[in-house]
């Protein structure tokens, strides 16, 4: 897998397939430590280093989803060493970061934790995509023997196995959520016809009472009414039990919890560039629940893109809204991301919407990898939604994504 080079930064030649595979895992990057921290600790112990990380790398960001020895959550992709690891076929090693011009000016080399040694192994999926890296690091140079390197590769394989297990587990949760929704719809749909039967039987029962020769007829009508009332009571019970649980489950968001998660993930990214990120829920009543599926990937890539093209002290505003639809139709989730950045020409907008846009650099020199917005469009179309882009050069950009939920 030979990497392409973008202004000195490596890009795997299968980059779009790589980020699609990472997106397909549909991971919450803040919720993985409890599943992977034991592997981070094991990696550091095997290598004899003071620090180890499990990093996942998307179009814009390196997400540290597990660590040992030094706490880290995220950094820009172009600042990372692991960007070179994911472009390698097996491993990537730097014995002295202070003497490597690619890294000697990075904050983690010049300042705390003053790193010197790096060894990274790609996190490779079954289809051959490098979605991230397991790396071990130290404040002094090291020599890792072949046996230790092989053990680290085994640990990296176990990381991928666990991520795959989490995906399968979430798919089962989604199936259960779909089943619950089907039950709710069935219980709702049977209330009307059963209520009609009960009403009709009451009319017939009233008429039959005036005819003393209709005892048998009256008894049959009474049985119909009682049976209908029993079924209606069951349907009401199902509806009431579904309706009393308005808090999101592990596989769901409401607008409030979605906004809180976006703040947790992307406010640090905005602060690191001195950009003011505002995320708000425009709903007064937050009772509509919706699946988490792919929402963090869609919103996150839009937010990262806006931060990238917004200058320091600029503003990126995210608004999340639900448009409730008529009974039997899907509600609509609207995600609006507005920035006062450098904007785009109509030609660039057309290229984005036709998946032909090339890489651009951000306002602080961030390298443009050119795949984040392509991923957003792919995910939105796959979810049967649509995306609108409104922008003028030097006057900012607004993305509006509408999804059925």
C-alpha cells in the first residue's frame, strides 16, 4: 500500500475506502476506553515503554480512544506520527523524534511528555484497511526485539477484534430498537379497528336488548365486545410502557444528548484553534428519540471541516432540530452547521456535491485531505437524506443536512 504525499503528509492510496470502513464501525470515540485500556497497558508493558496509545484516524483528526501512561484525547491528523503508520504495510518506527525534521517541532516532542521513541503498528481490518494505529512511546530511545514487535502486532489484532465485536453488538441493539418500534406501531395500528368493533358491538347490543327473542344474539355480541376490550387494553398497555421511557437508550440520541456528545468531541478541537464553537438544540420539547447510526460521522466531519476553514476567533455554529411528521411518516432530523470562514466558490460547491473536490489547506495551514465531505455526502445519501450547501467566498459557509429518523 504505497502512500500518496500531500505537502509532506502521507495519504494511503485507498484513503476513501479506509475512512468508509472506519465510518462503518460507527464508533463513539469517547466511549471506548473501558473496552481497550487493558490492551493499552499490556502494550506498554510488553514494549517496556512509559506510554502507549490506541489511535483511530479519520479525515481530519487522530482520536486517542485508549491510553496508558499519558492522558490524551485527540490531535489534528497532520500533527500525528500515526498518520505515517496507517500509510505503512506493517510497522513504523522512529528511534529519535528529536532528530527527525518531520516531528522535532511537534508539541509532544518539544514539551511534555518530551517524547523521543515511537513504534506503531497499523490497526488493520479484515478487508485490509488501516483505520488507526497501536503505538508505544518513550522519553528515551529504545530497541525492540522482533519478539516484542510480534506481540504488539497480536495486541493490535485484538484491538480490531474488539472494535468489530462492538459493531456487531450495536447492530443487535439496533435490531432490538427496530423490533420495539414495530411493536409500538402494531399496538397503535390495532387500536383503531378494535375500538371500531367495540363501538359497533355496543350499538348492536343496545338494539338487541329491545328484542326479547335475541338472547343468543345478545350473548354473542357481548362476547365480541369483551374480547375487543381485552385486546384494546393490551394495546394500551404496550403503548403506555413504550411512552413512559423517553430517555435515550445506549443506541439512541435525543436532540439534547446529541448536542452534548458533539460538544464533548469537538469543543476541544475548536479551542485548540481558538475558534468559538456553539452547539445548540432548538427543540423546546425533547421527546423524539432517534438512532445514533452514523450521526457522529456526519455531523463530526461537517464540524471539523468548518473549524478547519474558519480563522482564529471565528465562529462555528451548530443547530440541531427535529421536524415531527404526520403519523406513519418518519420524523426529520436537521443538522445545520454555519461558519464565518473563508467560504467557497460555486464551482467548489458543485465539486463537493459531485464528489470531485480536491484537497485544500485550512486557515491555519491544516492539510486538506479532501475526503471528509465526500464521506458526509455518501452517508447522507445512504440514509436517504439530502444535503444543501450555501457559501460565498470570504463570507462563510452553511451546510444543512436533513435525515429521516
